[in-house]
C-alpha cells in the first residue's frame, strides 16, 4: 500500500508529485498537473482566509447554496478560485462543487478527469477563526474524450477515485492526499509559498479513545449510536467536536478516534454529502488503515444517485468503527 520510494521530510510537494509520477512509466503527467493546480488554488484560498479577519470578506453573502444553507462570502471566493484553477489547468472536463446546483463544464473536452470539490467546508466556523478545509476527489471520466463529461462520469462510486485529498486551513495549513498508494501530508510554509512533506506515509491508529459527534443531537441519533456514545463515556473516552469536518477528521486520523454524523431527525440521511465530503475522506482513511461506513455499508461502495446526496458517516480507527457498527447491529 505504501510508496515504493520513501522521500525525505522536507521534500516539496511539486518534487514529490514529480517523483511519484516517475514510478509509473505510462503516466502522462496529467494527474500530476491536476494535483499541482489544486495545490496552487489552495495557496490562493489560504491567502484569502488569512486576510479574512482584516478585510471585510467574512460574513453572510446573502444567498443560499442548494442545501438551503447560508453561503458565506469566503465559500464563494474559494469556489471561484478552485473552479478557475481547474478550468485553466486543462486536465478536467467537468467539475462538481458542493456550492453549485449543477455540473460545471470547463470546455476542456480533452480533459480526462472529473473533480468533485467542497471548496470550503465548515463554513460556519469562518467568522470565529476556527479551522476550515477544502475536500476534493478526482475521478477518471468514463465517457470518451472529445465532449463534455456526462452525469454518469460524475456519479461514480468512491472506489473509482484516482486521488483524493483535503486542505486544512488551521494553525498551519496542510494538504493531505492519496492516489491509492498511501497517504502523505504536506505543511505550507507561507514565506516560501511552498508545501513541504511533513507527514510521510500517514497511518491511523487501529484504535483510539476520542469520539467526535454533535452530541446536541443525541436524542435523535439511532438507538445503536446512542448506545455507542454511552459506551464511549463509560470508557472515559474524550469527546472532541469542532464542527469542522476536515479538522475533526485530521485530528482523529493522526491521533486515532471516530467521527460520526449519523441520521438525525433534522437530517434523516445524515448531513454530509457522499460525493463532496464522504468519499474523499473514506479513500484517505482506508489508505491510512482505517474505515469509513454508513454504519451498515462501506462508504466507497455506495452508488451515488444524485450529485448532492447525503449519507450517514462513521469514519476513523478501524476498531472504533467496528464497535459502533456492532452497537447498531445489536438493536437492528
Ligand atoms: P458545510 O459543508 O455546510 O460546511 O457543513 C458541513 C459541516 C462539517 O464540516 C461539520 O462536521 C458538520 O457540518 C457540522 O454539522 P453540525 O453543526 O450539524 O454538527
Ligand atoms: Mg461541506
């Protein structure tokens, strides 16, 4: 699973991507270029986020996204930046974004790739200076090149991702990604404008003692999840919930833990989106040795039926996810 060639900590992201490409003699370099395009957009968005406290760019923009949530101005900016970078790069025929109702055709008919993106997740945290993130998945198109990508290209199972990653804009900014050969994390050095390899071959602990969920919804969680949360308390596990998926996920990935967004009365299918949020993180956690399920099914096996579909998510250390699933089965 892990990389053939270990590159030293401190390797720049560009060099890392280039060296990885050399391990695949038939690679055309398009995926590498696409990853670089995403990294460039991430740097631009990072700059906007860092300025957000200074300039008047925070706060509600006054319109709502397709899920009826208020769109923050920085969400809009991040959406524009990523779409622009992906369109200009030329490798992507179609983009689907959590912030857009419909698919975005880039006009790059020769582009082999589809990108699904949540440009700025955890947007309610923007105004309060808490970590937020970008989440992305890359798929190879199924249709022939030479025309726009199709809906079938966009509605692919998570198992078909060729790469996925996230950017966390936190106390430092990091980009973490996988191409299916392990997970690597890069920390951004703003004065040099470069991402450097800081977390090579990330593996997540098989077990953990941290659980993350919005316990305010406890009364409307399925009985099995309520029982599991009570089990976590009986074990004196730590509760940690930022309400910013990327930040909660990142902590649990490195330290061990489980993140849960089960069905609730308000969100009967869970809140998170299969295509923009769950699949990418599921690919990463599996590559790091963890698990991601709905409580009953592997996330990456789900067949998306529509772009903005939601699904329940249990994700993190394998033993914790197994345990939560066992509690769900017990009351089935
Ligand atoms: P968003 O995509 O609108 O930002 O919503 C997703 C966020 C996640 O980052 C976070 O884990 C979750 O919503 C928090 O939801 P809640 O406030 O219901 O606990
Ligand atoms: Mg989101």
